[in-house]
C-alpha cells in the first residue's frame, strides 16, 4: 500500500520539468463531476404530474 509520505518523497525527488504534468494529472483526477440523472416519474394523475420535484423539494 502506498502512503502519502511515499508519494510526497517521490514528487520531491522528481525533476522540475515533470511537475507540471503531475499537477495536471492530479487536477484531472479530482475535478471529474457526475452528471445529473433523470428521476423516473410516474403518472399519478394528480397535482405532482409535470412538476419539477427537485425544485419543489428545495422550496
């Protein structure tokens, strides 16, 4: 198992020209976001048909 200390030591010994690549790689790992999923709706034949339930929940 790799620990943070081992990773930090490896980065400290790395030549400066590779640091930009490592920085970009780390940023790409942490910045991935998941898209919003559509919520399956049911036709209840009532007041909640055609209503954005996410918006209503936060009101």
